[in-house]
């Protein structure tokens, strides 16, 4: 199968096409099930032949894994947490803003003795000042824990040495 590509300064492929990509286009003959057709960016053209750049492939896999972990972190934060009081609190962006606003109001006005908060398992419930402050602190800890886990996992992934090690990492198994 004939394909066309353009190379960067390090002789890495910058995409592929079934038709010429202009004056700088290079014609390459590859088998129809060659990996270059799926991921050309990890290949270099060396002495007229395609050579897989394993270092580039590993870095690409690390970047993809860190994006996956970022998504999982955000998802975990937004899913919420179960408080010591037994209630499940969502923690999407709207809920975070509401909790922060309620917390700030409590801190600025000592006459407020209760607030209402939505829960996933018991609907909207009334919280005393002390109960809400406890829930707010748990919410902050929940978010901080997820972000800390994400930062640690990113460092862990950065130190892995094989694609297989990188691909084996999941949010739930770390």
C-alpha cells in the first residue's frame, strides 16, 4: 500500500495520506495492516525504511495515561463523597459553588444557625451550623485527596519505563 508523509527535523512522520502532501511529501510503501497507519507519529523514516521510535511511543502513552487519569480524577471529585453522617453529597461544580457560598455566609454571619443541603440519598436536609462545617471540611478533604492522588499518579507514570507498565495503570488500582 502506498502512503505519503511529511517528516519533521528528526525524521518523524507528521501524518500520512493516500495522496501526495505537496512538494515535501515522501512516498512510502507499507503493508495494509502496519501500525504506522494507526499511529504514524511514533515512526521515523531511517534509510528509506520505517522505524518505530519506542521512546516517542512511551512518551505518547504516558501523555495519554495522564489525560485518562485527569478525567478519572475529575470524575471522582464530581461523583461526590459519603460523609461521616452517612449522607452522599454530590460535588459537581454547582454543588462546590453552593457549599463555598454557604460556608462563607456562615463564617461572615454568626447568627445563621442552619443551612439546607442536597444529598443523593436523603434529598434536601437541614444541617446545623456545626454539621455543615463538618460536611464542608469533608468535601474539601475529598477534593484534596483526589487531586493529591492524581499528582502522585502523574509522577508515578512519568517514572515508568515501558508502555506495558503505563497501560497497566488505572485510577482504581493505584
